[in-house]
């Protein structure tokens, strides 16, 4: 358990730095052809956990759920950015393309499920620190998490169909995403 606390404290500062860059990414996507709703959902969930839950309730991230969330986020982001780099270099990799549009079936439920558990674990602390208002805010987050996950999963499933199965449209669509 001591190792998890050390790992979480090291990862927390990294998460804060990385999550701050999502604001720029959100703005970049908002003014491009990407859906602002999907981008907002992804960015919002990370901000809630990193900048709200972990900051106001520092004991909550000291669980394996924080570690599983960080691992799921990391694998997802590494795959996505390797895919983007290959697009910039005008290089194709079937394996990276498949990973980019398939790993979310496993990674998103792990990541979002871990986020949900962390928010759930913060409920008593929210009530203690902010009263009933803090408790209700966290309950609202818990209620919107599953529909948000379903929304993101359906969006990614549509992308997967377009990119992995429809090989002719994959290159054209991928260029638009940049």
C-alpha cells in the first residue's frame, strides 16, 4: 500500500501538468471538425478527477483505482498520439490503426469505471467538507458518468467502423481529424 501512495503522489503532479494541456486540445478540437461534445466529455471527466477529486480529497487517489485510471488513460493517449504522428509522417500501420480504434473497448470502461469509483469514494468527504451541496455535486457527477461513457463509446464505435472496416475512407477521415 505504501508503494501505491508513493506512485500516486508522483503521478498526481504529472497528471496535473498533462491535464492542463487538454484545455489547449479542447480549444483546438472545438475549432476543427471534431465534435466539441465528445472532446468536452473526455476533457471534463479528466479535469473533475485530477483537479477536483484529487485536490480536494487527497486520500481518495490512494487506491488501486487511481492507478488503473492512469494506466488506462496513458495507454489510450500513447496509442492516439502514435497514430497522429504516423498521420503527420504520412505512414500507415495496420497495428496502430487497429489499436487506436479497438483498445477503447477495454480502456474506456476501465478508465471511466475507475473515475466513477474515485468520485463515489469522495462522497462522504464531500459532505464533510462542503455539506449537502458538495455531496449533491458529486452525486450529479456519478449520475452523468454512465451516460457520458455510453455516448463516448458509441462515438468511438462509429469511428472504428469507419476506420478499421472501411479501409477506403480511413485515410480520408484520418486527415480530417488532424
